[in-house]
């Protein structure tokens, strides 16, 4: 392999792995922030009066208007939500890498602004709350950009929230006892429990988050392709392959054919690794995660990479199972190679067969 291509692949692999880390950290942030409310540190038990949700569709309440052209507003889908005693709530967005350019930053605050209205569809008996607050979660390394944009917007009047709004920073500390740290650094938040001081900062042990993460590996944002493929391979393909009597004796250069339906992949991952276990009491308004189009994209990539073929296109897949020491690393490498190949395609159309570069 040419050194230039080898270096390019290494850079691409790092970029893909960074996106995988960002996706995981977003899930840890969702889990950790919500656990500040639903977990009672003094009793080490879950608070029964706290409800949590992820990706739920909430509907703006249309006020009566004299205008005949009032159009119904679209549902909003916050990254996270906390409901306290079925009376008040918090909705939030997680943006690990808050952008430094104003255009993208404005989109984030426009999204938060869409939550700053009366909403219905909450996970309560009547779908309503008396009030709710807003929160933005950003990584500590990009929090300065978020705080600067917010302060500037408040100063010039371009940002104005009717409901309490706060900015939380989070970061991961890999000390002897690893933890995720959360701290409110801007704005106000009133829906807090007696033992919670978000302004002082609260550490959440990584071990507790890892336990939660073992059942919640997919949220309503599309995951990086290798991340999803890793889940499919480890938790769908391998269990099916292990039913074959040859599985235990399979060598690294040998393959097993495994047939699986796309809908079964969606169902298994939804049941095992989405936030669906948070929504057992009020499952309505919750999206089916992973989305089928994500899984189809992953299956098509397997076919493209000759790791599988279609039995019935876009419905049933025959996977050529092999034992990989590092499943995630394998698919990261495949995606990096695929992206590099696309970049190396000729920039100019090739001469068609039978044509000549000269004229007579």
C-alpha cells in the first residue's frame, strides 16, 4: 500500500473512532444527567416519582387565534426529558461539540427555542405538566463557545427564553475511580431535588453509568456505521452463528453463513439496546430505535464489503460470519477503506471502449 494511502486511512480511522466516542459520550451524558434526578444518592435507590424519557415526540399546544392561517406546529423531540411528580419537567439537548461558528450555534438555540412553549404528550396520565424548564448540555472543552454565544444573544436580544434555561457542562474523569462530572454554569434551574447542587457540580460514577449503558446503547440520533455494525455483529449475528455445530471449531480464516431478516435486527436491537425500557408505562410517542433505514444502510454496507449478500433485497440477509478479534476495529477499517476508495475514483471520465484520443 502506498504510504500516502496508509496515512490517509489512519487519519480516517481516527476520525471515525472520534465520532464513535462522541456518540457514546452523548449517551453517557443523557444517562448521567437524568440519573441526577432519578437516583437518590442517600438511599442508593431510584426515586419512584421521577420519570425520564429520550427522543419523545412532544406536541406544541395550539393557542386559539383570530388568524385563519394558523398552521399546526411540528412535534419537537428533545434528547432527554425528566418529569418530577407528574407536575414539572426538564427537557434538554446534548451537544458534545458545540460549534464555534454562529450559523450552526444559532440552529441549536433555535431548536431549544422550539421547546420554550406549552407542550403536550408528556409521559403522564393526561399528557400534561404544569411547567417545564430547558437545558443545554455541552462538553467542558466547548462550553466557552456555548456560553459566549448565549451571553451575546441575551445581550443583543436575539436569545430570549420565557422558561428557565440553563447550560450544563460535562466531562469524563479517568481517575482511580472514573466518573462523569456535571455542573450548571449558566442560567437558572429551579426543578432540583433537595440533595442536588448542580451549581457546585455533581460526579456520577462511571460504573453506575456503564451498568445503565449496557441496556442503552442507541438513542434517536443516527449512530456511526461501524458502531451499529458492531452491535449487529455481536448481538445478532454471533448468537445466530453460535447455533451452528461448527461454531466452536471455526478458525479465523473460515466462514459460517447466517441468514437474518432486517426487521429481526431492528427488533432485537430495539429491545436490547434502545431506551425503550424507560418508556414501558407510556410507550406512545416514542420512536422505534434503531430506525429501519439505519439498519438497512448497515446491511447494504455489509453487502458492499462482501461480508454478506442479499437473499431477498432489503429484507433478508445472508451474512458470512467470521471471527474477528476486534469487531469494531474491523468495521472502522472497512469504512475508512470505502471512503478512501471513493476519493481515489477518477476525477475525469474514462474513454469508452472503442474510442480514440485522436481524430482522423
